[in-house]
C-alpha cells in the first residue's frame, strides 16, 4: 500500500487492492504517518502459526523481487523482527518486508 504497493507484484497487488478496498487509503495514510514519525513499517505475506525457520530478516521493499504468490510469514517471527527493529532501528523512516527461510526471495540489497 502506498510506497509498497508494487512490492508483491501486479497480480497480488491488484488482488489486495480489491479485497482491502475499504481499508486501502487508511493503510496508506497510516504508513506515511509511521514513517514521518521515524518509524518502520513491516509488511509480510500471509501470516502463519508455524515456527519461524531461522531468524528471519527485514529488507527494504525496493530490494524485494515481486513474486506471483508472496512468501508466508510466521506470526512469532514477525513479532520478533518488529521488537528487534523497535529496540535498534536499522530501517527508520522506511517500508520493509519480512522474509523467512521458507519463503525467502533474495533482493539485490538484502
């Protein structure tokens, strides 16, 4: 949404925009507000209850290569990444995507 709209590819982006049509603008505004305050937005593919494979990592959305189907992300792993980013910011004022071993798509800068 907003700055990350194309990160998951054309098909997935169009699908999300349709499914989230009522929330789309609000999510864009909230993301912009978080970044303006120096925060980091963390985006993820479909969430799972599976145990994280490895520690996971955040990458800038521009470093993510879009896929037809976005990689899944374990809820516990997302929580860990968000807490670590809140404690020591590496992506302040940025949009990120959370990646885990089971669904990693290597980016050019990550």
